[in-house]
C-alpha cells in the first residue's frame, strides 16, 4: 500500500531532497525552480506549501489526487484480545447496547422495581464489556 507521501511524490517533478523534507516544482502553476515544499506531519499527513502562493487544494487537484489522499488511512479494525476483525463502529454500537442494559437495570433499582439475580449478573457483564470497550476506544 502506498503511503500518502509516496502518492504525492510520484506525481511531482523536479524533486529535490531538503533535509528530511522535499522540494518540487509546483504543478499548480508554471514553475521553473522548485517552490513546493513537501513534508510529512507528526500524524502522517502530507504537508504542502507553495512559496508562490498556490493553495493546498489546487496543488492536490493539479496532480489528480483528492484531499483525502494526503491523509493516512484511519484504522477501521481494532485489536481486542480474543476478538479479531472487529470494526470500531461495531464496537461502539455494542458498547452503546451494553450501556443501555446498565441504564435499564439502574432505572429499575431507582424506581423500586425488583431486579432479578439474572439481571444483576447481566448488568455486571455489561459493565465489564463497557470498560473493555473504553480501553480500546
């Protein structure tokens, strides 16, 4: 899989190394000398700056990429001990379901309704699952 930096660099010309960053000819305007600074941010995104004043959007469009292409892919799966391939969205939904169980049991207790031993055990399990989800999310 191509990194965002590699995706940008493969569309540029006149690339020159500038320390740990790069300079290149800006594709958004007629450029005789490298005026486009290309760097990688702490979060993995590509940082682009044209010293002639071109916007990041115009530079990205000029090389045929989308703005999302200069950002690293976000994880859609997480690693939960004993569970593989869990999507973060599904984990959030499951945690919300477990919170609803806790809410129902607590509401029953607050309103003086009898709560069975089975309901209490299920509430304990729900609490464990919510705490585990909190560690991952």
